[in-house]
C-alpha cells in the first residue's frame, strides 16, 4: 500500500485556512483521492479535550512552556491515533495547522526557541513533518484590518492576543517558510477564495502527478 500524502495549511488568524482546507479536500476527492480532513489543536477525542484547555477562556491561562507542552501532547495523540494510521492506509491527510503553528505561535509569539519546539515534536510525534505545507499569507495591513474587525469578546485565548503578538507570529511563519523552501509553498491569500484555491492547486501539481501515478 502506498503511503498517503500529508498536507498542512498554516498561517495567522483570519487568512482563510478553513475555507482553503475545505476547497482543497473537495478538489482532491473529485480526483478520486481518499482524503481525511483534520485540524489542530484537536482531531482526536483526547486532543479535542486538550484544545478546550488551551483555547477556553476559563482559568488564568498557561505559561508559554506549559502551552507548548499541551500543544505537543495534543499533537502526539493526533499523530499516533489519526494521522499516521490514515497515511499508512494510503489516505491523504489535510490538516488545518500542524507543528509550524507551534513554531510560529509558541516560538515566534511566545518566545520559546525553535530547538525547544523541535525537541517537543521529536519526543511527542517522532518529528513527523508534512510532505507539503501551504502557508497562507496576507499583507500585514490586511491582517490587521481583519483582526480589528473581529469581535474580540468571541475570540479564543490565543486568537485574542494583541497585534504585536500576531505580528511576531506572521514574521516567524515567513522566516520558517523561507528557511525550508522544499517543504513550503507560500500562498497569496489577500484576494478571493477562488484565487487562493487556484494557487493551492498549482502548488500541489507535482504532488498530484506523483501521487496519482502511484495509485
Ligand atoms: P482555531 O479556532 O482553530 O483558529 P484558526 O481558525 O485561526 O486556525 O484556534 C487555533 C488557535 O491555536 C490559533 O489561535 C492558533 C493557535 N495554535 C497555537 O498557538 N499553536 C499550535 O501549535 C496550534 C496548532 C494552534
């Protein structure tokens, strides 16, 4: 059985990841690919419980190290119970956020080192990385405008952090993608969802031809 492909979508708040995840899953299914769509934090019952601990507004919140450990623990369960088994069955996994979110948020935003996040990921998930990571990007002014339009009262604990935090997250994402061009495709998400979707499909073209020719 050929292993499936693992694709992650990443980016800051309000860049349209969920829409692009859905459009991509539909497009792959239309090509006859067996797709599993999932998200982080969460994706398994245990990881969804941890998601509630991380994003809920109860309690006094987490120190950056505790927060990074909780994300790594949620990811460990998700990788072990859902992602690896699906890939082994030959399914493609599309994940809304993965370890690069920890690098950008807990690292860039929260101040942990990239080496520490990598250690947690090695211990928790044996360092599993996506075959392709799509980084959805909008110019800083667009991100700020979208953030300021948000109802902060309805925002989660991390999404509701200040603009400086989110600017550090965006910078970290850009840095990470630049350092690993083979794994990342940067997607301009400032236009319409259809335009971004076309860019996503074109970023996937070589994966699609190799994946389909093997199946
Ligand atoms: P979610 O509601 O899924 O937000 P979004 O629609 O922006 O993806 O909440 C996920 C939040 O958790 C988001 O603010 C990013 C944050 N996050 C981290 O800080 N580290 C991580 O490793 C992951 C996976 C998410």
